[in-house]
C-alpha cells in the first residue's frame, strides 16, 4: 500500500538535490543534510539502498559522495518511491487491508486502484522534471553559489 513517509520525502529530496547540484561531480551527504535539513541517520540508510538499486553511484574517498547512476531524465520518481517503499513495506502492508466481505470485494480493490494510479503518475515524473521545476522556482544550485565572475 502506498504511504507517504518521512523516509520517502527525504529520499526524494536527497536524490533531487544530487541531480540538481551534482552536475559537476559528486555530492557529499553532509552537504545534502545541510541544504535539505535531513537527519544523517535517515539519509545514509536510504542512500545505500538507492546505490544498491542502481539509482545512485557512491564514490569513496576525500572527494567522494554520490552522483546519479543514469541520466536524470531516465530516473522516475516512481522508481525512487518503489525502492523506499520496499524498505518500509517490511513493516506493514497487507494487514491494513480489510478482511470483511465488503472490504475484500469493494474497498480493497478501490485502494489497490488508487495505489496503482498514484504509482503510474509518479512513474511519469522524472528527476529532470523536478530539476526543471526547481530551476523555474529559482532554487539556487551549489554551483551558482560558488561561482564568481571576475575580470
């Protein structure tokens, strides 16, 4: 069952931050936690899961951090949600569905259709779409912040 969790929001914020700020190299998790106000304990667990799933690449070393494993136009929000939902799904899922005759025949199919519609919609939104929206909204990139132009 689709549930909007804090972990999911943090994962989306972190991955969009990497897509938006990581064009010139890796993005360190401590920078993401500062910019997005994400607790480090949540971030590391989710980031490792996203690395294992092929959304992110982890780079070790002093200049290490994370970058996208694929182009941002090829990563959907739905993929990220499914990965993070897979982490949370172990905690509770089918127990929330009704076991009554009305629930089994009417309510549960309604909930399953809603979940399917939500995930279909999220699968049609890419990181590129979210980065474009951030740019349109004037969200400053790390590159622009550190860029100085002198003559």
